C-alpha cells in the first residue's frame, strides 16, 4: 500500500498546463486523439511522478478553455491542492481569473504557481508578470502560494518546481478519517476484466474484496482489484487517484459524479442548505430567479436557489441558502460547492454545505 497525494492543475487555456505535466512526469495527460490534434485539453487527464523526497504525487490535468469549465470543475472539486499556471508571455487572462475564483470559493488548502514560458520573456518581463500574479492572488486561498519561474521548452526551473510541490505536500493537512467516498470521474470496460472506475479517493480507504455501494443508485458491487498509478494494491488510502475493478456491476450503471462508498453510509439528497458567497468582483447580485448548476466533488446538477432571509446576495456578502437539485448528490457537512448561472454561463459563487 502506498499513500499518495493529488494535485489539480488550473489556469488559462494554452498557458502550458499539459506541457508542464509532461515535463514533470514523462507522461502525456491528454488521452483523446482530438486533444493531441488540436493541442487543446478537453477532458480530464491524469499523470503521476516522484518528487525529490521520494513522495509520489498524482496530477489531475484540467481544461483551460471556458467551454469546458464543467470538466475543469469535475477535476478540481475533489482535490485540495493545486498547481496554478500562468504564462509569462501572456500574463493574467480571463480563465486565470475564473479558475482562481473557483479555487477561492472551494477553499483549496494550498498551491504552487508556475510562471511558465519563461524562455519567451526577459527578466524585467518576468518580474512584472510575477508582481501582477501576486496582486491577483492577494486575499485569496492562494495568497501564500510560492511562484516558480519555469519553461517546459528548456526545462529551466523544473527542479525548483518539483521541490516547491514537494514542500507543499509536506505541510498539506492530512486527510481526516471519515466515511469512504470516491468521486467517480471516469468509467470504462476492460475486455476480460469488466467494469473499471477511476476517481479521487477521500475519507476512509478501500481494500480488495470490499463490498461497496454505488451512489445515488443504491447498487452494490465488490472490489475485484485496485490500482494506484497503474500499480496493483491490496488497499488504497486517501487522498489518492484510484482505479477500482468492480464485480457485480456494468459500465451503464455509472456516470461521472457518482460516488463509490461503504454500503449504507450515505443518504443522497436533492435538497441541502449552506452558506453562499459571490465570487470576488461579481458585477451583479446573486438572486433566486436565475437558472443554476451546482458542482460538488465530480458531480454537477441543475439547481434552484432560495436565499433564506433575503432576495439577493451582493458582492462581499454571505448568506444562508437552500439549494434544490435535479440529481441526488452525495453530500457531507462542510463539503464545498460551486454555483454557476446557466444563462450567463458564469461562475457566480460558492460555499459550504451546512445541512
């Protein structure tokens, strides 16, 4: 059994997230032919590598393009640590801001900023880019993040980046012992083996032979085998990337956002109450009149919003809300969620589940 940690990428499209992961791990996280042809990450990608201390780290590489923000949210939702990427030759851009807003309302535990494409900018330009990043991060969950200047083209700064990620993992909060919950982000079938799901494991661990329940459907299955980083394990511990081969279920039984957990441990719900605050700089109030989507873990659902004790939430305020979803969600108290308005196609806020 190997204990692992997981880091998600974030940042604007074409700022070099996937190229950086390739140089850090030797693995290409882009899985689809269209992604390789277009040079554009569309869905979640996965890679892993070893850090200077010998600690292993898994990476969830997320899309930067605004059209694929739902996939980005599925990647960062279950993950508490982030590698935030900004290209030195382009500086802070639209999706830099939205990704930071999402990470901030999710309350990520920490991160490292990679100032990429340093080979395209002189020292004065790098200084200005780093100064702008520090100003943008001020007052957010990443305000204390270390900034590392790096180039995937020349490998400059890669060792420094590995060390910074290693230092981040060394001081990151240890996962709390709680109910097993694996947010499913990919399901596929292997000939001769059956159904395999992958996801980020939180809560308690999983072991080969365990009976598990697939939420919210209520189906049960048995874990036939487990892998972390393509290495067979008898047991997997949080927080790690896990592939579980299941007996007693089929690919059709599962979709992204479902949860694998201990039988009877969770009660999926379509109504929850929580605290909600607008993202920084939102130019309009949040009201109960909009059409929304809510994102928790790797799940998304259409939602209705009711503001308790009021009709609107202005920028800088926080309010108690009741959210009703069209899809049952597997929630725990203090889970973080993100709210997007469907009409405007924008992230408007986020908060914590309270009941």
